[in-house]
C-alpha cells in the first residue's frame, strides 16, 4: 500500500479521492480506517478509475515526451475503448504520441480528426519477400542459400505477409524437403512436393505439432494469455520442474515463446498473438 501511495503522490493525485479506485483496480486491500469506502454507482466508479489512469499518463507526458503503444485493437474491450477515447481527446495538448495497431476489420470509433493519421500496411512486394527469405535463410540456415526453385515457391506462396514468410521458411527448413550440404541446401524432392502449408494458421499449427510433447504446454500457456508467468504455469501444468523447464526451453528455442528472467521468476510471451490463438483454437472446448 505504501508504494501505491507513493506513486499517487508522485503524480499529484489526492489520496483520499483516488486510492479506493486504484486499490479496487489492483485488488489491493484498502484500510477502511484511513480510506472510507466511496458511495458511487458502478458506472461512476468506472469513470473515476479511467480518469485517474488518464491523469497518470498526462503527468508522465508533461514530464517528458511519451510514446503509448496499443496493439491488436481488434480484440479491444469496451472499457479500454472508453479510456482510449479520453486519451485521444487529450493528444493535441500533450507531448504524447499514441500508436495503435489493428486488423482491417476494426472500425475506429474516433472518426476523422486532423491529428489522427491512419496508415494501411500493405503486403510486401515480391522483391522484399525474396530479401526476407534470404535473410532468414542466412540466419537460420547458417548462410547456406536455398535452391532458386524453393525460393520462388516461398515468394509465391507467402502472399507478402511477413509472419507467413518467416513461418513458411522455418517450416521448409524443419521439413525433410531440403538436404544440407557443405555450402548450400539442395532439394531432396521435387519443388512441388515441398511441404508448404496453405495458410498461416496451418503453418503455425504445423510448427506446434512438430514439438510433440511441448505442444500441450504451449496450449496450456495459450489459455493463460499472451503473457504468463512461470509460477502460474507450474501451478496448473502438473509437470515436475525438470520436465516443465525442458519443454518451455523447447518452445523458446523454436521462437514460439520469448522468455524474460530465469525460472521460477521467469515470465513468457507468445511471439505473436496469432501463435497464441492457433494453439488455443486447437484445444477442445471442454479442455479449455
């Protein structure tokens, strides 16, 4: 509680008025002898909480230019939209840059404002796809070039989607379609038979499937969220510590997960939200 009080003082927030909102938001017990409960409607309580969060952001922006990044707005919840609306109203008068990403299906509720710029990221052209495949092959395959036919096949099938380019290239490298020689890769079979999945989801699922025993752990992590802690996963995985750490390391090595810290204090992040989604969707609803 002391740290929370220090933070609120740092941002010049009145403790008696704002502490109940922050305590409720963070699930921190509130000493009623110091902070009597507020008699507010649920809607008003939510509004005051959002305003308190906004004040903290504005104080940061007043102290130094601030970049706020919001990813995957196509999955956003209504309350976050409300808070973002408050933030966007303040953008012209603060040293704040808001960068938000979303899929094309997201419909912006903020209309056309002079200080909002929408940028559409198109698919990569063939030349850039080829460059990306070459860079990936150079990094993953230790500088051994792909056969021209396989390179062309990847360029055509990846459809200019960066994540698909990366996943398809790794799929080909992990398959038995290519044989590594001293200075290059050569085709072990005809290029048309090279195993390239039809969709990005198929490609991601194929990579998860190849991990066999680690697949279940990836799916379990996916039910916990895009970010999860080692301690939480350990509590629900029903695996001994050695097995859990070994299988997690396989997921990290395969670059399906990123790891921060060392177990048991480690936390994990799915490399891409699509990877989490594919692992989650592969579970039966009853298992979820």
